[in-house]
C-alpha cells in the first residue's frame, strides 16, 4: 500500500449518529471484556487443571488465544481511542497495515486450527485405542506450527502485493482497516487484488471446511455403529461444542466476505463484521464451557479453591 502523500487514514466507524455512539460503545465494551475474560479462563483452566491436559484441550487453549488476539486486533482501537477518548478517527498508514496483517493472520489461522480440532475429534472417536499414540505432544505442536506456517504462506504474498497500492482518498468506510474498504479508495485497478484476495479466502475456506466435513463424516459413520444409544450420545456430545463453533465461524464469514466487488457499497457489511469480530469470540468460550462437563468441573474446582483459600486467610 505504497503512497507518497497519504500517511494517515480516517476511519468512518460504525455510525455518525451521536445517539448510537453510547449503545455501540457499551455493546462493544461488554462483548470485548466477556471475550477476553472467557477465553483467558479457558487458557488458565487448561494450564492448571490436570484433567485438561489432553490434546483436545491443548488445541482449545490455542484457539482461545487466537480468539483473544483476533478480537484485540480489531476492536480496542475503535472502542477506546475513538469512543471514549479524543474522538480522533485517524489511523496512521503503518498502524493500518499492521492491523490489516494481524487481523487476517489471526483470523485465517483460526480456520486451520478448527480443521485440526476436527481431526483430533476424528482420531479420538474413530481410533480411540491409538489416540494418545497418534496425538502425542510433539505431533500436536507440529500441527499448530503447520496452521501458522500455512496461513503465512497464503496471506503473505497478496499482502506484499497490496503494499504497492496507491490511494486517491484517505477515508476508509469501516471501523478498522480491512481489505475491501481499502481497495475501494485505491487509485490502482483493484481487480487483480480483489481476485487474489478472493482466491485466498476460498482456498482457506474450502480446504479447512473440507477437512472438517470429512472428519465429521467419518465420526458420524463410526458413532452410528456403536451398539448402545448411551455411547452414541456421549460421542456426539464430545463433538457438539466444536461443531457449534465451526457453524458460527464459517456461517458468519460466508455472510461477510463472500461478497460483491469492492466498488459496491460496503455499509451493509459493517454490522456483520462487527458481530464476527466481537460476538463470535465472546460466545466460543461459553459454548465450550456450558457444553463440556470436564471444563465445567474444572471451573467449579477452581472457584472452590479460590473460595476456601480466601476463607482460610
């Protein structure tokens, strides 16, 4: 996004209506704090509770960290610097580039991690006797590394091409630096960047969704062969939290990013993007906590330990 004149962009934000500023601020503040608190709780529980030392919770810990990173890359600058501080909507060129890069790296890595978590559930249910042998700690770390390196290999080339864009305007019709709003104000022909961006979206989306789909097909086929309904219910409940998170994540991204040309109006997409960057990271830890007996038990044990430690002082 090379430019010799524009060194600062202006973020339009979600709305210019002063009556909506406070409700939007309260909404974003509450969802952001719940997201950070919920995901930090998941991370802390998986670190301290001995019953949550399995590969499933190792991946859940990394996913919670990604959710914190993703929502932090998108929300806080708009929330704190604009809404309750100076009212300054400006963002420097370098800060905009950094926000764009980290938002996409964290967001795209989450897709690969969801696919990895699906594979983990496949091994746990379809190959239970070999689960700990296959999903050993070294292999789990390698899978996490592959999620990150694959994301970089896909995201970095178009990102470098985008650094050569020049801009005719400094006003970004969004509340954070995103690809399509930036292409909208580019002096360069955005066609190639639009196409390569869409290819990256589709490549990551289709690849990871295929892995998830195949994993769940194998899981369903295996579970349906179980002799008792109790075994089938237990197996499906093990995967239910992950399946709900997958549905929310992929569903919201289909609605937001599989979209028309950047020259079209983008205002209608701000609200879905806001929900994707604030609601999904907030819901995920609650979904895993409320639907997982081990996580609920670990949380209950932690609360009891804190309570009794306070009582004994």
